[in-house]
């Protein structure tokens, strides 16, 4: 079993959109980050997000190649968005596709309590942003998009870690790989500048899972609790000064994570 959730927080330009759908085994997260340099990008992000959230349009590639048919109405003068889409229909694998930037990270359920590292909250980056050497987007959806820009990158995950998996999906308002600058010290060693926002989210996530699993989680309440947590995380990020831009966050958790937390709490 997997639990999906998504939420967004507009703090600057009102141009992000995120939502999720879960009906039996069909689960989907869509995140659209409107491009700030384009007017009306918030409208475009909303339209594309709702379009992809429909069951009959399962892929970015199903957006009509003449994308202006969706974003050329009179109320939209110019706009554009990046797109992140994650979905499953079998509760065994997760199909992820995207155009643009943002982040997708894969985390083992024991991310806060493992013996092989002195550093907290380890994870693996999965998304390689579509940006050029100057950091500008090389893929996005807009009036200026050609057919090549609408071909997404794709990956399929099989989240089967013994202690469960957590997948975080987010817009660049939280972080994006091109922002993780590589630093070199005086001894010619290289270091990655870690994102404080991601560490902040994982700290809250650990606390949430501990509280949730103090007693056996009720399956019929996990989804609502996860959705409420997702929304609260963005509120807390904003309150504590981590957000300088609109931000979207999607969370996927396998049920093995809850079993792992129960096992360590009852040990």
C-alpha cells in the first residue's frame, strides 16, 4: 500500500499548483511550478495541473502537442510552467515524469535511525533538472514550447526497501539540484551545500511518524493525517523563513514505513 499527498503554498507570485488524487489503486501527484518571468503562469499551472489530474490523461505526453489549445484563451496573454507527475496503479511501482526542474528524492524508512552514518537524514536525488549551463530552463510548457520541450524525462521506481520508502516531490521553491552548489575547501576537497529546507522537512516528517505510530495507525485515517501534515509542513517552512518563493510538496509513503516505526517504538 502507498499513501499519496500534495499541497502548495503561494508566498510570492501565486504561480504554483499541486494536487493529488487517490481512488483505490489509482494514485497521482501533479506539481506545476509557474515560470515567474511569464505573466499569467499561475493560470497555466492550474489549467495544466487539472488537465493532468484527470484519469483519462495519464502522461505529460498526452498533453496535445499544440499546447496553445489549452493556454491560448483570451484571459491568458502569456504563461508557462514546469511539470512534475508521479503516479501508480498497482501499489508496486511509481512512474515519475517531468519537464523542468524541482526535486524528487528517495528515502528509506529508517532515514532517521541508521547505524552507518553520523549525519542525519540521508537521501538519494532522482531528478536531473532540465537547465542549461547558465541555469535557465531548457524544458517547460508555454506558448514558446516546441515539440521537443514537451518530451518528458521518465523513471520508474520499485519502492521495496525492507524498512519502507518515502518519496518527496517538490518545486524549486523548496530546492532544486542546480541550487546544491558544490564547494571546494583549502585542502582541495569537494563538498555539497546541503539544502536546509529538505533537512527541515525530514525532521518534521520523523516527528510526524513517531506521533502517528505510537499506537497502531488506523488505515482509514492515515491519508487524512498525511494530507494535513503536508499542508502544515509548507506553513511551517514559510513561518520559519525557509520560503522565498511559491512552493509545492508531494509526499509518498509506503506502509512498510509505518511498520518500521512501530517496531522501533515498541522495541
